[in-house]
């Protein structure tokens, strides 16, 4: 920088020589206002020039409005008796031409007074020594507008400790107090703006966006701040980050639109671009037929400006823009509307503005040669031309007032009530000390909003949120839809979209997963995912994870939690229960009828011949076989489970113990008869009962041991009906009786049944007219067939979802059929004779045991004789004789 200053100093000396000789005005391209204290001003009065020229077209709003705002603020301060009394503020205002390098050259004017000039070796062309004009001593600078210009100028001003207050530069880089320690601003930095834009994106539920920046400090640093915030907070992914070149080639903007369309799901585009680039981007979108596709989110460079959207209203419709909170300054409007060529000669660019604003030409040397209309000088701003206050006027005035308040605090501290400038301030105003006072000011600005600075010289973040809307009358306008002051306040209901749909448009890589689905994030793209449903017994615990429900639970209908699996049991109204109960009820009725009949005819020959005691035991067993059906279907509890254990095998045990005793008795009688005529032992009714109950006691003993080892209790079996579809899963309430326990409980009875069947086979040669050997045999053969069918059905369905129903029904029907076979084959014929053929139920002649055995061995003769006699006559006779001998 120092070599540049030396070169500039030499050029300035040479220029001063020429000026002295030509005696032309010194300040032809700047504004100078006299005063006790001089402030510098930097404004983009002209656009950037083309083809090597430093400056281009005049900027009416950004240039003229803003510099007039500075002069207006100085006028107000100089008239204020309370602020800097007896002290006049002056100004030196320069044009930056919207170019950072040109602004740097211009800003060297501000430091001339601080550079010692040695002109001993310099002579003018005529040999005279150079004439040095005393430069203005600038104590502070208002500006610049562009962040890139402010950065360039700040690097110079900090070397000479000249404080600088910007009214429009928002680059986050300028918040670095170690590099730009003399820089302050009355507008919030883009880091706040980026945070506000991030909050907007989050509120709109967008998580996949692209960014677009103009090349330069403003655009690049703004986008960088936005991307940094997105990384820190998460939840928003950047699809593409594109940059608009400083000097774009033809077709550049069409390429940008096509690149944005490569990630078409990222409809939202975050723009940190100047208004010229914004306008050209919108135009390219319109040319590529993308009206309504993109959701623009513009920074304060877009704000509420009309110029970027003129002629492109449809493609800009719905754009959300942000602008530092501001208000129109009415006093400035009155001031500016009153400006004319005659009363505003201090503004050297006002004549150019006049021509531009009224589209006319001033005299023969006007700057608009193609215009034939001549200016009269009587035109009036706002009457003969449109007028709208530029958005940064308020901040320009606030920057001037901030400098004035700081000087006022400094004057009060150094001059102690001295009227005007005291020597301590007149000779030298220390920039470091003035900076401290700037950072400490706090006052209500021109729009009655508080003006203050933090430790980095930044103003607090206060923004208005706009949306560009087209009303029903096809009128387009910016409407305020919210604000941001460290927190977003958005009126979603006030937003309007091109489609007319009130719902928020989407800008997401992947649509949200439905409830019960987890996100499977695509590698390298955290905002893109595939949705996978939580299957089976899994439920959604978070956006990205599923977990299995506890064993006794299943997912709810939304798969967002777990609910208990419904518990079921065999209901009385179930078809699986109705049929067994019906059979059991018929069996109980039939059994009860037989018992009542036998009791009624207890002393008749048929009943006595059947063995009354054993018949009652057998009928009790048959009754229990029918009755167990009700225990098997009843709702399980400890009492029911206890009764099930006792009676499940007890009915069969009663039946087959009695039948085994009977068949064993017959077998022993006829085996004994082959050897001698002496009756075998233990064939009396009492002996038969003792044998029968001894066999039954083994079953009861086993049950009691079972009670001791494993007390009865109920369980809920969730595995029995744990189907693949959790909605069909059921927990089965049942007694804790395993298949093995069931086999053990029925095993003894089945053993008795098999043994009885063996004896039935051994006694198959007994004459058919003798007692019950053959009916018992047929009963046992049929019963074996029933239980042989039971075993594969019962155990073959152990994996079925209907296991509880099938096994319970199979078991109860098997028990009922076994009882029915015994009842039907052994007792129904007897009941038939008792009731319908009482003439056969008469006592016969008693014979000795020897005669009985002799008759039995003469089977051929007995068979012939049985054919000649009435049905059952011989049988009754023999049975009665045996019963008499036994007694």
C-alpha cells in the first residue's frame, strides 16, 4: 500500500501544478461542504464502466438519493442546538463508480492530510515550485455501499486510524475485528441475514436447496455463511452452489438455469446476487420455460426492489426476499422533492440526475445527446417524474448521526462544555478514541429504531420478510409476510403461491416417510433417503431406526409404538367349542339315563349279571369323560387348571380300570376252569372294587406328585399364535400343561386301555353268550382306533396357528367318543332289554361253578343251545350262577 501512496503522491503534486496553472475548480468530481469537522462519504453515484472506463451510467436511487441523504442529515445536525452545538459538520463526498479498485484510488483523498509531503525535488513545468493546497482532514468516513468496496477502503483507513461507518455493506468478513477494527455498520451483517434465510427455509420445511451468488465478497461470503449455518444446524442440504461470474459470457445464465435443473427437487434457490444478476437469472428462467418451478429466496440486494422483476413478474411470483427493517423518512421526502437546479448547486452530479430523471437535456453540452427534449429547470421531482425513497436512505442518515453522536460524546469528554471546538479536538481528533465513542453510542435513529453497535461494530439483526405476490387484479407487489429479530416471525397464512394452493410448496430431496417407516439415508447425501417400512414385530423408534417390540407386545396400527397382544381363550360360542359341548351334553344325558335306569332296576337279573358295583364305577368314568369337556373349555384359572389335572385322565382311568378288572376276571375264570373246578381268587365284587380303585389310586398319586413338583398356574402363550402378521397375533390364555405333561397324565390311562385290549383279545374265544367278553373286546378295539387317530391329529397340529382350538376339540371329542363307545356297546343293549323286553329280565335256575365251567367248555353245545333258547337266556343264567357262587 505504501508504494501506491508514493505513486499517488507524485501524481497529486503534478496535478496540483497543472491546476495552479489552469486555475480550474479543484473539486470537479466530488462534493465538498465546509465545516469545522469534515466527514468523508463514499457512494456509488455511477455504475461500473465498460471497456476500461471507470464509470458508467448514473444511479439515481443508490447514488443520488443516498448522497443527498448524507447532506440532508448534516444539515439537520448543523441546525440541532443539542447535538454538536457551535460546531459545523462538513463533508467530502466521492463517487466509487461501483468498482473497488476505483474506490481505493478515490479514498486516498481522505488520507492526504495525514501524509507528509516532500516537494523539494519536484518542480512544475515552468520551473516553479509546486503549490500545495491544504487537504481536508477527514475524521471519519460514511460508506461504502458495496462490501467489496468497503473491504478495500477499510484496509487503507485502518492504517491511518480513520473510523468508517457503512450504511449498506453486509459481508460477514467485515465482522472480523482483528482485520477491520475501524469498520462499523448500521446494517446487520449477512451472517444475521443468512441465519434469517436459514430460518425461513426451515419454517417452509425445505431441506434441499441450491445457492446462487454473484462473484465478489458480498455474494460469496453470504452464501458461505448460509452453508456454514446449514452445516452447524443440520437439516438443510445444499444441492448445488453456483457462482455468477463478474463478467458473464453470453449464454452463461441459461447454463446456470440448466445446472439448477439437474437437481430438480431442489426448487428453492438461495440468492446472494446483485440486482443486475438477479434480473438476468429471472430472464433466463423465463426463456427456459421454468416459470413457477423455482422458489426464489433473495437477500437484501433484492429486497423490495422493482428493477429486477420488471417484465418478469410471473417468473418472480412467490419469491421471498429479505431486507433490513427500515422505514421511510418523511422529512427526507419533503427535502428531496424540493430539490431543484437552482437550490442544489452543491451536488455536482445533480444536473446529470436532472437529465436522467426527467428524460431531457440541459443546453448544448448536456450529457444526453440523443434526447431532443430540453430541460426547463422548472420540473419538479415527484410531480413530473416518479419518486420513491431508496431503501438505504434511513441507514445513511443513521450512519451520519452515529458519527455525530460519537463526536458529541468526545467533545463533551475532551472540551468540558467549551463552546465550539476546543484546542484538543481542533488540532487532532484521535481516531482510536473516536472509534471507542462510536461503539458506545445508542440512540433512536431517523426511523425511530434503535441504533447501536456490538463489539465487532455490527448493528443488531432486524429484518422484514417480503413476498412478491400477484393479486387477482394482476397487480404485482411486495407484501410483508414476517420479520426477523434474532427469531423468525412468519405469517404463513399471508403467503401466496402461483398455483393458488395454500399449502407450502416442497423443496426436498426425498418426501417425508410415512409413520411406521424409517429413513435409510443415501450415502453422501444426508437429506436424501429411501423409506423402509418397519416390518413384522418392529416399530419405529426414531426417523432412522426400528426396534422389535417386547415379546408380549406388537406394533400399533401406525407402527410408532407397541401395544399388548390381545389375549384369547376358547370361548363357549366358538364353533370349536359348540360341537364338543353338544356331544358332551348328549353323553351326560345318556349316561345319567343309564345310571338312573340301573338304579331303578338295581336288583333285576340283567343289572346283577352286569356286575352292579363295577358298572357304577365304569359309568362314573364315562360321566367324567363327558364332563371333562366343560373344564377344558372353561376360562383358565388356578382352580380350573387344578381340576383339569385331576380329571383329565381320571375319567379314562375309572373306565379302563373297571374294564381291565372285568376282562382280567373273565380271563382268570376260564383259565382256572381249564385246570380245576375251583373258583379263582379275588373274583367277588368287593375284590373287584379293591383292584379297580388300586389301579385308580396310581393315577391319583401321579397327579398329586405333579401338584407338588409343579403347582398349577395359568400362562399366556404368545408363541402359539405368533403369526407373521402382527395384527393377527394373539396370546393364548391357558393352563401350564405341556404336551409332555399331557402325555404323562393320559399315558397311564392309555396303558390301562392297551392292557384291557390285550385281555379282550385273550378272551375272544369265550362263548358269546357268556357275560361281556366280546362287547368289551369290540369296545376296546374301537377305542384304540379312536386314540390312534387322536395322536397324529393332536401332535401334528402343534405348529398350527389354530393349535389351541384343534387340540382342545380333538382331545374332548376323543374322550367323548371313547365314553360313547363304552356306553353304547356295554350298556345300551341292557337298557333296551330292561325297558322294552322285561320278559327277558327274569331270574334263572342257579347252577354250581362246576356246571358253569363245564358248560363253558362245551362251547359247541352251548352255541347250539343258545340258538334254540330265547336271546340272552343262557347268558343270564350263567352270570347269575357265577354271581351266586362268587358271593
